[in-house]
C-alpha cells in the first residue's frame, strides 16, 4: 500500500516509468534557466498564429488575441502546489515562517519549479484548445486555465518564469495572499478546481464547485500527448452518494436489492457531473466536424458496480442526462489500479481514498473528491492504517 496521507504534501513512491520532465530542477541550481536571445516585439507578426520565438511561445497581447469570457469557457482552476512541485518551498514556510518563505522565493525566482501532478493534465487541455482553434477560430468555447495560489504577489515572478519556461499558456492568475480563493472561483464560473488543500476543496464543493484534492507522486506513468483522458468513479462523483449509503449502512445484498427496485429511477447528480457535461459539450464540437473517431477528448467511467446487478441504473442515468461516456468499466469490486494503468488517464476522480491509493500505486494521477458518506470511512481508514 502506498504510504499516503490526506496531507497532499506527503510524497508517494511508485514502481512505474517516470514521467518525462524538463531537465530543470526545483531549485537545485541557480543557472537552470535557458538563456534566450532578446527580440524586438515590434517585429512580431500578430496576424498569424502564435509561434515559437527564441525557444518560447510568443504571447499575443490583449486585443491582438482574444481571451474567452469566463461564462463561455470551461474554466479549470489549478493551484500552484499541484501544477508544480513546491515541497521544498512548503517546508521553508512551515519551518521558518512567511517572511523567510517570501525571501527564499525571491532569491530563487530565476529557477523553475518542476512539473507537479496536474502538469500533464494542463498540457492536455492546451492540446485540446489547439485543435478547437483550428476548427473554430473565433469560438470562446475553450478550456481556460486559471492559476490559483494563496501566495503573495512577490512569488508571482517565479511562477510566471516557470510558466514561460515550460511553455504553458496560462494568462489568468489569482494570487490571494493567504485569503480563501473560493469567492474568486465563483466569479470565474469555475468548472473544476484542483488543489493540494483538502479543506479548500471541501469548501469549494460546499459552494457547488466541482473540486478534488491532488497528491504528489515521485513517479508517474507516461500519458498521451495528443488526447485528453479523464476517468470518473460513479457514486459520489458523477452520481449522488444515495446508493453508496445503502451499501455502507446495509451491506452488498441490500445494495443490489435497492438498485434492482430503482433501476428506472434516475440517480441524483454528484459533484463532478457538471465537469463531465462540459467535456461532453466540447466533444460534440469535434463530432460536428466529423472527428468522432479522432476526438482529442476521451472519457471513462470506472466503477466498482457490477454490470448486470447494478450497472443498468448508472447507464440509464447518463443516457437520461444526455451524456455520453466513451468507455465504461464495471469492475464488480475488483481493484481499479490495474485498469487505470491500462487507460493511463491524465486524471482519475474517486471519492474513496482506498481507490486513490490503489491508483497511485500503479502510477496513475488520482484526485480525491471528499464528498458523501465514504468520507466517514476514509477517516477511519486513515486512522486504522496509521496514515
């Protein structure tokens, strides 16, 4: 079992192939930035698509390149602690306080952070955006990535330098200086919030914002660079925890009986139903251009439900919602980790830490959705295993 805590900063070990990363380190050398020649911005042709200039993607300024309105985009807010690896800086903060932490960040602002667990997911979002812009040049229905951090603005320079170093296209920042970001997330019409702070994730879920906690792994499986793959658990993630409550309180036989009796009654929605809807909306834009078989978004349902005994209700609910899922895996209680290793999703959402840990053992980036009755049992599991 992976040694894992609800403290997202605990590092987990895996036995799988390491994710390809930039040769830069998280503060190991002062000279870790690539030197780039200066260029004259007046020479940059803003009438063409963004291109690489001296090893870095040129940014078009507001007015020359539009940015989608939050209400039209699929907004994904990502904390700096999951987009990048900041364990060293976090230790400075915890051991020496905020002033020393800020001093450390300023002293190291020319050193890039290494990629964190959300990095590949964000890169995949950008890949989808590139395909969408090719098909719909004027559309604002894109992924819009917002970097959300509790950091003071002094840390912004290092974050911007890191984003440019990794050639990410993130123009929207929300630096709260220690204040809660939840109000800003609502103002951004956020469709998904990913953070290392479990309490803030719970706060976001309480406000109706789809959210999940991400964890650090030392090694991660390689994932597709051309297709975004997102996998979801069913109960307490896409659906409500109604059926999960029956199982936890009355056992498996009563659960099967309940599902059989209610197979024609739709399940209520769970916290991530809206994000699946947003993915489906973008998928349909590719389908409309005849690219169903070449769609750069693929979704998966990976559930412990059994197909014959309880799967029909889940499928009927998705169909009634008008949602398509590309692949559905009903595992009848079998471990999810091996299946997720084959799928290699950029992110997998589950409400139970047991399954998050199992996925992590196989090198899969799994995000915990702290929602529903399973949280009571997650807490008991943590204490019983000494984690």
